[in-house]
C-alpha cells in the first residue's frame, strides 16, 4: 500500500505578485524550491491564510534570490499581493517507509528568504 505523505512545506511566504494574463502556475524563488526539494513543474497545494482558499497548481522557477512568489493565470484571482501562503508538496511512500519519513519544512523571513 502507498501512503500519501507531506514531502515539504514552504511556510508563511508573502505573495509578491499575481499575473492574470498567464497560462497558469505559481512562480517561486529558485532558492526556496531548492530548500524545499520541490521541482519545477511539480504539483503543489497553495493555502492562502488570508482568504482560507486552497488551490492545486504546478511550480515554475522565479529568479534565484528574488523572494518572488507569484500566482499566475486563473490562480491570480486566489490572492492579493501581501497575502500569506503555505505551499505544500506531497510524496507517495510504501507503508514500511512511513515511520522513517521526515518532511522538509522551510520557514522564511519577511523577504521570503529561507531562515
């Protein structure tokens, strides 16, 4: 049996942009993606603490060190600049590996840089 587990979380990032005229996704500073072990084009869940909304999309790399977190396409309607987000990725593990699994939790400073 495969169990869906938290793989990683980027905790309490600040939304820096929302671009409606784009095909979709969330742009995330490449440093944050690396720190969280999230790949470009990987599916993520985005939780907006300000609105209570949750969406599923995929990631694209924003410039390394930029602190950018930008909702694109229809997702741009799901937040306003300054909103606080939690970005979550999941993995599937065989049941016998669950007890040894440790998710990556990335906390950030006020400029969306890993602490």
